[in-house]
């Protein structure tokens, strides 16, 4: 397995290299002069001489391949440049906001599991019953709701009308409820449907019939035999969801003014803070690759028949 993990970590190099090329190229196609943007941040119209002097100091007059090589060499050492807006290192800005995003992601995942797990299991066990129809309707309804609309509705009812929960910012547990529910509700709807389909497939297998024929308690049949195997499709999708959440759920963080990396990236886009945008894309790519590596490793523990060797599963 360690050979497989090492190989997957090596795959991270070409992925990040490709992301860096695409991001650097798109950033340089964007309108606006970075030197002029930096000087204009003080609210004073800069002179042409000042702009040219700063361009020379930043190396913006060099060819693009020289600029890219210089930026990539620093990025290898986790130096992603400095923010045009704050003047602080981009890596420091991202890592200082990552705990807030991690807190929100964990809360959303916990809410999703608490909602999707019983809904998916009960829907499969009581197939075509009222509970199954109710669960399927709720899953379809939840998957169809736009996240930004749900967030605004939650703010309207629980913050504006009832006044029981705060609207914005990061603080105690009460500040976490609305953004976590907004993020987790849509995910719960999707995972409930996936878990239901997996449970229905597993419950029809021979080893489930054998377990029941042996007289095992139903809770052991469902919990130790059926559920464990039905989780494999959900775990596959979980990697993408975790990568999205840890990369920063930009819409939810913006709506609730949650001080995570997602809102930081949105602010950087509006402010044309190019080093931050490049650093955020770099960070997102690394998060997605590492999270999906952890998902692949988890297959071994969920299904002992899977062995990870040389990058292949068998």
C-alpha cells in the first residue's frame, strides 16, 4: 500500500504543475496592470513614472516564461507571493483562514451524515412504504434547492423573523448552525439517494441471506454486513465533496460572511488580487488530490478484498 501512496503523491507534481500553468496564463490574460492596481489601492492616481518603476521592481517587464519560472520556483517553497491588497504573504493568508473553513466543513459533514445515514438506510429497509416515499421526496427536494437560495431563506426565517440565530461572522456554535445546514442539506439529499441504492443492491446478495439464515440479529446484518459494503459508492463521492468543502464553499462563506478561504478568494477576485487567486487555485488542487488519495486508502478498510498495489486495485 505504501508503494501506491508514494505513487499517488508523485502524481501531485504534474497536477499542480498543470494547474499553475493554466492559472498563470489566465491571470495574465486578465485586464488591468498589477502595478497600477497596487498603487491605486491607496486612493491616489499614480503617475506613469511610478507605475513603470514598480513594474520593474516586480519583474513585470520580463517575458512571461521568466515571470512564470520565478513564481513557480517560489511556489515550490510555499512562497505564493504577497497580496496586493494586504501586503501579507498569500500562503500565510490562506493558512490563517483555513481553520475557519475546516470548522465549517466538519460541521456540514456531521450534519450530512446525521441526516443522510438514517434516511438512506430506512428508505432501503422499508422499500415502497410511506417512509421510503417520504425519504425519496425529501432527497429530490433537497438536491434541487440552490444553496444560495436555501441560505437566504434560513437567514430570513431564523435570523430576521425569529431572531434566534446570528446572520454573519464566526463565533460560537450558534454562528455555525445556519452555514453548516446550508452546506450539509444538499449533500445529505444526494448521499441519502446513493446510500439507498447501495443498500438495496447489497440486501439482495447471497451473503445477506446466509447471515439471516444463521439467525444473526437484524441490526448486526444491517450494520456489519450490509451497510459497510453499501458505503463504497458514497465514499467515492465523499472525496469530491470533502475537496469542495475544504477548498472553500465560496457561495455559503460569502452569504454568511464566514472568514474562510472561499470568501477570501471571492474578495480577491473582486479586488483583482492576482497572487491570491493563483495561490488559491494552487491550494485547491492540492486539497482535491490529497483528499481523494485518503478516499482510495479507505477502500482497503471498508472492503478487505481490495488491495492497493502499484496504483491498481484488485
